[in-house]
């Protein structure tokens, strides 16, 4: 394949929240079973703009996220298809028991969007900065867990989740992402996207860290280091075949996520390779820290989630591997 260069990256025309609202509207207009549930965040995710078109298919449950999960359970029992949105930490940490028991244990059909993931929560601060949501949902039997990297992917994951029964959790940012994919690209469940080949190391990333990883790959290429970059958007189930290919080809794996290194993408990759094809794995992410107030660029620098940090880590781990 041709390497995807960071030079082509540019902000998308639409914010991720607009993509969510427009996709839900599209699905709701063709299927009356689709119901959008909100916890007083309609303006934050743009569903207030689609409410006039589907007034009977949007419910604002108020600032009661656990209650909203219960409403989703009741609707799912009657054959509706709830699309539930709130902050990532409220959809998981705050409402975990309802998510686990009322929805997953009951084997119901619900689609959950956790927004403002990780450092992109910015000025909402530490209480609203989810670094643990992927780990929590990964613990739920049979739950499907995705992290969207751009608007094209978010739309396709929403449509795909709509067509599949069960609990689906999609993690996203709200504002504009950097465009990675062209319209029409597909994102099968349980797969990842090989964006760039390489033999010296493999970077496995998700969400906003995919673009950072491509930038890091270009920095490393300037130093003669050839790295593979994979967008592992499907965190559960994970693409075992692609991970084994990366491990066999590069012999060194670096994961990069806007999440705690415990429980999320890094854990999923390390667990998979430990059982299938063990190679050195180093996880880039948040380590024993809470969130805080700040702009995304500042927070990425603070938590070591930048292309520069990824490139430096790859060089360190290559040197360590050779020792």
C-alpha cells in the first residue's frame, strides 16, 4: 500500500457533533424505531438542530444519565433502537451499573455515543475528562467498542451499529477532526486500518492519536526510521490478524491513545499479543493521572500525547530492543 503521509491531513468541513446529528436524523427519518436520547446536551452535540424534523423521536432526559440508560432499556424492550449520547465519562463511569445490568445483561439493543473524550473535554476539566471509558465498556460481555478517528468513520460506525443488534459504544470528540478517510470508506467490525507500512516498529493508535502517529511517522522517516501505522478503531473485538502481522513484521509495537494506558487500546493490544505472538509492547497514554482544565494542545503536551513524544518513544524502544 502507499504510505498515508501527514502532509495530507487537514481539518474536516464538519464538526463530529454535526456528523452525529445528521446521521441520527438520516436513520430516524427512514426508521421510526430510532429514538435519540439526550441528557441536557442537545446543543452540545447538535441534536437541537434536528429536533424540529423528528420531534417525536428525540427525548431530553435531563441531567440524569443513569435514568437515561433506564429509559433506553425500556424503549429497547419495546422494539425501539435508542441512540444515547452524553459525555464519555457520564455514559460509562456514572451510569456503569445501568449500562451493565439494564442494557448489556438484559441483552438489549442500544447505541451509545460518548463524546468529548479524554483531553478534548478541555475547559470542562478533570471531572469531565474520561480516561477510563474504553476500559469500562471493554469489561462488559459482548459489548462492541469503537473509537472514531474522523467524520467519515463516525458516520459509518453509526450506520453499521444501527444495523447490528446489541450494545455498541462509540467514543468521539465533538469538534472538527483531521480528515483521514475519503467518503465511502468502510470500517468493518473487528478490523483495523493499515495506513502506512513499516518494518522498524508498528504504532497502533485510535481516535485523535492516529493523526499524531502519522505525524510521528514522518518525523521518524526523516531520521531513516521506517514505521507502520495502524488505526485500530475497533477496540473490541480487536483485529488479531492485523496485530499479529504488525508484530511479525516490526517486532516492536507502540500503542498510542487519548486514554489511560490501563484498560483501553494499549491493554487490548498487549493482551492479544501476549496470547498470540509476544513481542515488546510499549503503551503511550495517560499514566496515574486525572484530567484537568486546559486547551487540547496544552493537554496533549502535558500528558505526552504528541507526535514528538511518540517519535521519541519509538526511538527509545528501538534502542532498548537492540540492547
